[in-house]
């Protein structure tokens, strides 16, 4: 066989292994685990970090305020230095829609060593602790929840004895670029962190989806969250790992009625979302970057290239092996395409998505080595570990707030 055929054979072998050996990551049937209503509904504090979120807040905050939860629940929205009136809008929405009590607060400028939204999360948790909640719901400002979302999350945690229950919110898929990038984003995430492995007690795999994380307050204290992960750029995964290291039982699956309302109409918007953290996922290691690029090429680009080359040159083995590899690849992507309610032919475009993610990952590394660091909502942060918070940092007991 030719070199192209051998490479296509290696790619096919990789896909056959991924099909059965990576926790059946491609399946999309893992939703909230079996649950029943507890005898007593525990108290919950909902913490929402928000920075310049006025555009999406009208579509998300009312859904939190309208939660049909039988126990005591309260929402803490942390306006993290917004310049678009996020805090004022939140108060106006609470006055208009009513529902759960809302506290709007501001954390001030982040201390050295804190990345992304974690400083805002820390502030919100610190304020919530005065109410002594039994659970914390950490949710982003662009996430809209069905009316029974909190109820179902708590029931799942109580029934299964979970310390952390997280749902991967269904992201918006409307523009052409969203169709090419978003389903593949969730597919790649599930391949890195197979959901079925995450729930294994004693297993090493740990991850969460930051848009919707129900966390037992006692487990948060035991894991020193969020102080222990203050440097994390990929904060949701770091949170899950900290909880699991501290002996917590965690669960992650796909959501049915928890949706992101944030639009990503342009490729540049999606590019920034991925490039912000891709190199952090590789621990800023050039060797891991090189291996990842090679792996993406072999797994995602070789099958269609081998098929095309084989058909063009008359090399049947290359065409057959490339075609089979592309077929297996497409079959594993079909469930995610269906989950996002897209036309099935989109599953054939996974090689294009793989190429885009390869380029985004390389760009993430270039940004890092140029010293631009990670960025979140207009803030750029130094490389992780560049600054340390004071040892023994504790949550603030009180903070400026506004009740609505």
C-alpha cells in the first residue's frame, strides 16, 4: 500500500478505537440522572457573574427569577465592572417580573492572580454565605433556565448523593458559523471528558459546564472553591477537578431545557471563545501542541484527503480506507447534530470543523507566547501562576449590595 493508504489505515484504526474505547463520548443520551423529590427541599443561593451583559440579560434573568422551587432560593447577580448598565437593568427586570429575591452586588477590581469570572464568583459566594445555603447554583448571565430547572437539579443531587451536578447548556445555533463550530465544540469537549467517566467515583476524569453548576456548599468549602482555582482559565473544569480531588461525587450531562441565549454570529466571535483557553487546555506545552496538531490532522483531515487522493489517482486502498474513516467519523457526529436539531448532512462537515479548531488552537498558542495572556470580557490576564493571592484567603462575609 502507498503511504497515503497507510496513513488512512492509521486514521481508521484511531476512529474505531474512539468509537468504543473513549467512554462512548459521541452518544447524547446522558441527561439528568434518575431523581425523586426530597422530603425537605434544601436552600439554594444562585450566583450569576455578569460583565457587560445588558444585551442578553432580558432573555436570561427572568427565567431565574421565575424558578418554581419549593424551598428557599435567592439570586445574587455580581455586576463585575460593567459599562453597559448591567446592574441597573437587573434591578429593573426584578421589579418588573418579581419572583425570587435578587441581590445585585459589585466586587470591585480583581485582586492579583484571579482570572476570568472567578473573582466575581468568589464575591457572590461570599455574600451568599451569610444566608447559609446548602447548595450554590453557579450559572452564567447568558443562560436561560426552564421554570423547573433548579428543582430538577436539586432533586438529582439529593437522590444520587452528588456534590456537583452540571448540565452542558444547549448553545445557540442559528448562523452558518454557529452550525459549523458549536456542535463540534460540544462534541470535542465530550471526547476530552467523556461524560460517563466523570460520574465514576474514584475515577480521574472530572469536568463541568460553567453555565450550569449546582454545587453542594459543604463540598465547595471542603475543596476551597473558588480560591483553590483562582488562576484557572478553564474554570469549570478546574472547579470539577477540585471538588473530585476533595472526595466529591460529580455528574455532567447534556441539558434539555437549559439554553444559552448568547449569539455568535461571526467566525471572529467563536474564534475568540475557543482561542481564549485552547492552549491552556494543553498546559501551555509546545510538545502537547505539536502532538495535538498532528493528531487533528491524522484523525480529522486525513480521511477526506485520502478519499479524494485515492479517487483522483486510482489508488483503491487509499480511497476505501479514507472513505471508511470519514464514514465512522460522520456516524459519531450524527447524534450531536441531531441534539442541536440540524440537518443530518452537517455531520459530513466535521473535517472542516476540525481544521478550524486546529487553527484556533495554534492561534491560542501564538497569543500566549506573544504575552497577550488569556482574556475575558475585555480583561487580559497574565499567564497562570504569574501572581499569587495571599495564602489563607477567605470569602468576604459582607459586601456592598443592592436588594431588588
